[in-house]
C-alpha cells in the first residue's frame, strides 16, 4: 500500500538550500530561506527504492523540499503559507500524518580520529553514525545525503539518512524512539523542512564532497526498519513517568518537581530538571575566581560529579554525554555574555570577579562605530538574501545614525526596494523621517505612518475621517480595513481621499525608479497587515519591542462553562473550570476523559462571532453587535492554546492558562504574532538585546554584540530613591528634589531627572524648578537623543514591573521549552497568597576597571529563580541592564 510524501515548492526565486561562496580563501555559507508562499504536491511511494529515487530527483531542484505533514482537505495547493497552526492572518494549511518513511538529521557527531575530514570514504562515515542509532536502524539499508555544511564546517559528521519503515509512525512516536540518539528531534514536526537540494557553490567555491548521496547497504538485507509495537507505550510512558507531584503555591502541579527516594535520598524523578540545576551550579563553581573561562571538560566533569552524586542512575538512562550537553549550553551562555550564574543571598553569593569569560569586550566609541559599520555593511550588502540580524549596541556607536546612512546608501544603488522601519514612538519616527528627507534626501518615498485614530496622549489626532466608528471596531478587536475601508467593490465614502489610506498606496514602481520606506511605531508589529501593505524586502526594528509582544486577557469562568462544549461532551467547560479551581493537572484531566486536540476542534464558537457587515458611511459608534467580539477572540485563543499544549505529551498543566482566584476567572497569556513576513531581511537594533530571548521569538539569528565603554561614574544612594507611592504623596520630598536639581543646574551642569510619569508631572508644574533641568520618564528614555547633552542623571523612584506580570510573560514565551519554567511563589497569579514571601536577592554588579576591584561593588536586587524569567525581566527593567554595562574610567 502506498504512502505519500508532501513536497513544497517555493513560489519565489529563493533557493531552499544553502549558498556557498569563496570569500578570502574560505568557504562561507548563507542561511537557508524560504518564500512566504508555497505550492504543495504529494507523491506516492511504496518502498525504500521509491523513497531514494524521489529524494535523488530533488537534489537539483533548489526550490523544493519535503515535510512530514499533509495538506488539509479543502486547501488549494498553491499560495500556501507553511503553517500547522493558525495565525491571525492565515489559517493552518497542513496537518500531522503518520509516515512510513523518515529522515534522520545527524549534525553534531564528531569525526573520529581514525577518519580524515573530507577524505574518508563516505560509506565508512555512514556505517559509523548508523551504529549510534537504535538497534533496528543499525541493520537496515538507507539512502544517505551529506548536508550542505558537510565539509564546509569541519570536524563533524553532518548527514541526512532516509529510511523506509515497516509501518506508519507518528511524530510523537519518532521523538520517543530517538529520545536517546544523536538525532535532531525537531525534524519530527508537521511542517519542519526536510532539505533535499544540494548546496549551490558560487564565486569559485568548490564542493569538497562532490558525491554527496548514495545507497548505504548495511549488509543484513533489511530494507524496512522494524518499528516496535511498544512505540506508543513509550509515548505514554513519557507523559506518565512522573510519579508523585506536589501542588505548588500557585495552585498547580509542577511537572519538574525533583523527587527523592525516601530510603536512599537519591533523585528518582525530575532528573532532567536536576541535571539542569547541576550544570548551573557547576558553572558557578568553575567561574568563581578563574582568570579565564572554564573548558568544556571542566564544566562537564563538575556537572556530572554533582549529578551522579545525588541522582539514581540504576536505570542507565543518564550518562556523561547528558552532562556534556548541559555544559555546552552553559559555556555558550558564557561566551555570548548571557550567563546567569550569580548566586542568591539565601543560598550563597558568587562574588563578582570579572574575567575573560564573563566581562564584555569593551571598545571605545571609534572602534564601536567601526564594528557597527562592518555589521551594517554585512546586512545591507547581502544582495537581497533574507537574513535576520540582531545588533546589541550600547550608546556611543551611533547605531540609528549609521543605520540610516547605510539605508540611504542602499537606496542610491537600488530601485523598487520596499523598507519598513519600526520605532518605539511617533517622535522617534519623525526623527527618522527628518534624517531621511533632510539635507541629502534619500532616493525613496518616505512615509511616517500616522494612526487611524488619535493617540492616547493626544499628541496625534488620527487620520481616519470616521474615527468614532472605527474606534468601536478597534475596541472590539474587529478588523477595520475589511469592515470599514474596502471589501470587494464596496468602498468607504472617504476611501479615495482618506489620508490614512493614502499612506499605503504605493507609487508606480514598474519603472523601478523609486523606493518606498514606511516608518511605523512598534504597535504595528503585532497588528494584522492590511491588504495594501505589500511585503517589504527589508524590515528594521529600532530599540526593544518586548512591550508590544505579549497579550494577557481574563476570561470569566461562566463564559467557559457555557461556550466550551461539544455535542459529545456538553460538560467540557465545567471539566476545565473544576480542574483549574481544584488545582488538578488540567491536561492530564482532559486526557483522562479521552479529550484530544481533534475533540477540541469540534468546539463551535460561531454564535459569539459578531455579525459585522461592511458599513461605508456610519460616522460613529459603538455598535451593540460588537459586544461578543472580544469574548469570541479570547475563547478561540483558549481552545488553540489547549490544543497546542495537549500535543506536548509530557505536559501535565498548561503554562499559559491559569486560574485567578481573586475574581474566579481564567488568565490567558500568549505571544502575539509579528507582522514582519518570513521573506523579509530583518535588522534589529537594541542596546539590551538578549540572544536567547531573540532566538525564542525569531528563530536562528545572526547576533552581534558591541559594548562601547561608557565614560561615566555611577553612584547608588541606598534607600533614598523612594517608591513611586512615596513620591506621589510627599510634597516636601519633591521640594527637596527640586532644590538638589537646581543646585546642579546653577553649577553649570545639565541635569536630567528620570522618574515615573506622576513625579515628572509634579516636577513640570513646580514653580521653582530651574529651566535648565531636563525631565523624562522611564518609558520615554529608550531610543531618544533628547537628553544627549545632559551631564548628570538622577534616577528617582522605581521602574520595577509587577512580579506576576513578568511570570506571565515568561509563560507566554517559554511555554513549549523542554524544561518547564521554575516559578517563584512571590510571582504567583495571586500574589496576596504569598504574603511575606518575596523573590530572592541577587548581586547585580557593575563591571569595573582594573583600578577598582572591590568585590561588593553593585546592589542587591530582586530577581527570579529561573534564568529565563530573569532574562526577560531584564528587558523590562532597563536601568539594571544599562548599569551592568557601565565601566568606570
């Protein structure tokens, strides 16, 4: 009986393989990219020979690749986005199917000393790696293809092995089968690309492995791998292997609880979490007091010593190699500067001892500007090949100014280029527009996109000529364009002369004699693109965009009870509510009732969908029929999140769905989709960018860090900055602050006072404040050069986000991590229950010059136990991040 293989074809000229060039005598690889849209076809195969012939036929087809998923019935085969999960602007197009074939991607196996890299017989290499696979694969024939980077990135065996199986196998079963093998498990996903095309060699580059593929004969006359009948049991075992779990203080069951045997005291469950913690402890121990970064062997030895001393190893499921993997992650964090190995006050303090491995490599402003120029040249001179580059650049290099200069240079030698720039605020957008259209205008139409309706601070009035009606649509999260601007041949009465619409009407680019640059605020990053927005060739995000990325909504329990139902399970909503209220593991409860993702797809929420018809004339609102729109959207997202987390078989509780006892409701948190198309080259300029966080949102990135030495002194006045509440109620304190600021101004300095908005308003209204004092609030600092002439800065009050808000954001971002988040009780959804419990203290040290080596320089600040949450915390607590980059001079 035939099974089918799904082939996708890029509907653009972008090759689905890597391009290799000879640059300065060395091979360099491009990143593999895909077009936004694809055409799908399926091909029947019945045996290994059919599979091999198909894969071989695709080696020269540079726009084609394979996925494990199948096209959903009813979808047109062309114009498809590669989505297995629906987005706001596109449905899911592919679904999971069991496959009787598989591709094993082996990418990180060291070439043994007995082999010569690039010269050993390919068959010998395949024989070697096949012995690292489960027993059934060791004796089976396969079709092999060396991957694009084989022979380019030396020292590793990088190969694709295609096998025919005795029966169809699911993605979850494949992951369980290879859980302890050197195989990339991410390949066992519905739309993950399976690359088949040979790399493209240009500019004198020569393929070091010209014979990249062939049939491997294992010597046992086995052409179909025998899939064991116990595979599904392995999947079930993976999700039920955890034994007794304790309910934590958030009212949920922690799937990563570390459980010890009552008799031996050894860790018998939660060993993945325990190994992770051992690797962090090992990093602390090896970093402490060293002059150079630790070696991978030092980290691995220490990690394994800590783990093996306290973990039960009798089942032989854990080995030194597991410790090696964790040590590699910790070492990478050290090298990238994203380490989180500082100790805690309630455990022990790791004294700050800046070393080669932890201290950023500071440069002066001239060197920083040169490094930035080189990085921007690499991005803008990429000949249109899509790329995602993140530049972490501190003050002093002129990142915005240089980016604008490179963009203008590109515009002079290119035509028909579309660029989108995203900035924090409209005043910064205006600065970008002025720089592009100033004394030397850029060769492009520059549009500072103004909003439809007025901004909340009333600085901009909005361009729409029916603002009240449009505002009622926006408040209900109903798409404006298709319901108020244009739908088919129906047009708004103001469409032809609407100032807002005119911003997106592109000039005639047939002659390719003009470029277009749209400059927008960050809010547009998570809004659905309107039909007039043509996909850009380049997108630039200036400064941190984390503030617009997260969605946090509340759903009444009664709404879930009444609407989350199916014909087969009318009590489904009640089951969900009761599990959440009782602190039971929701996903396990649903599985206990036999509820799957497919069952959840039967929930019909159409009755809540607002009955919105195109209205071309109404001048005002609101409309009563819009009332259920928000509830429809929230419940739709609730069902989607339940489906996604149910698919993680080892997951017991959903990370993104929590019960809030304060008002007997459900709290839903998730990350909104970025509107930047996958086909655009993306450049991010951010002074505090975190490599780990960026990759979590964007996928693989080109990350560069430039730390410009800051010529300043930092003084911390303990317990005198005051809470925001104390400043709001203390007129005497404000008078004293004004006196201090005035003294500095009278001495000829240019003081800047940074505070929360209420204090800034009080200072602005103060009759005695010296006019030379510059005021700004925390949120307005980023991306602005308004205070660049200030010589002394007073940071007053606190810029501390609520504890539980950061925990919720981390849940939204890291919900699908293999290692579950570790939640602090003080960051509970209901902080009142924690009472006097608070986050631990961590020493946040300033990086120092050699003339000041005091080990206690810095401050103790509240920080989260889980380093991932603390990283995210750093993106919202800007003063901490900037202080860590200050260097005394």
